[in-house]
C-alpha cells in the first residue's frame, strides 16, 4: 500500500474531528433503523470520503453514512473502499473511549487492506500483504501477530461486545474448557485478536460489513482468520445485493476442534 502515510493522516484527521465533538455537548439522533448517529459520525464521514476521493479518485467509496443510492449501486463494485467513520457510536455516546475510525480496501470480496484509528488513545492499527502493525502517535511502529492456540492448561481469552452480548455468545463460551471474557466495544475486538491479546472472537449477533472489514484485514495480515460460523469458510464482502449484514462469524488465530465441532 503505497499511500499508507496519507491514509494514516486521514484517519487521524477524522479522529481529531471526532474528539472535538466528543468533548462537547453533542446531540444524538436515530436513523431509520433506530441505530444512533451523531454529528461526529457525519464529520468523520465527510473528511474520509473527501480524502479518499483525492487519494484514489478511481476507487468508489461505501461508508456507513453514504446515501442510499450509493449503497444500492455498490453490488457491481470489484474494488472499493469500505468505511465506518465512527464505529462504536454507542460507546462514543457513553463516553467510554471505545470507538474507532475504520477504513478498508475490498478487492473481489476480500479485505486486502485495513486501517483502524483509536482517537482517545491515539493508536493506529493497519494491515496489508506487508504485515500487521500498531503505532501510538509520536512513537515507533511495531509488528503485531495473533497468539498461538491456548495450551491444555491455559484459559481461552474470549473477546465479546461491550453492548451486544447474547445468550448464544454465553453458550459458545461455555463450550470451552476454561475461558475468560474480555468485553470491549467497536472494532477494538478484532484489534485484540490481531495483536495476540485475545484468542477468539465469536460474533453471534448482527454486524454490518463496514463494522468489521478493516479489522478483518488486520487480523488476516497478523496471521489470523475471520470465518463464517456455519461453514468455517472465509467471510467475504459485497456478495448480497439485498443486505450489508454479516452472517455470524468467528475471528481467531486458527480453527480448533474444541470449538469448531461443538
């Protein structure tokens, strides 16, 4: 990815706009699907779409905040940017800091590049065919990779949603011989898998494609996988003309008979 520095700067710029609003008395409205949206979502969207349009004018952009006509026209796209300008809006509203800026490049259904910025902690994660990396602003770049499978006597570190845990999630965790649950918001769950701080992320409640594409690319680049729960085949993008909702999936370092055949 030749323009990684420009993409990092774009994510940081969007994060700066988010933080300006985060520290103010912002308002919250509901979309038609009743999910919340704030002026921070829109501000970050506008910055990212403008920046990507300048960097790569020939590549279309699909954002969570895109107009319906763009969402309806994306089915024929082979290569496109997939953006969640503010993932974790509920965490933003709660002011717990667990929200992110997400930019992914999709080619033929596969996330080949992903960039996540955490505005509160000023941490960047990104991944491509060159590997997966983490950087705190003002510090050096470090390579990251997924953890190995837990040994027989180690606990499974299972990461789950701060806002969306379900009975199905609890049932999945109960199948593991020993487990501890790490609850965190937004695409930070996938970052924990990518940097080896968690072992598995079973997502058994709905997400949208823009929620996970950047994190998916980073997990892949770190040596891990994001797989359909139903078949353990790789999760792919932009294949359903009627919906941008992901099927249930598992993010992990590798499959394991302890959970894959339960």
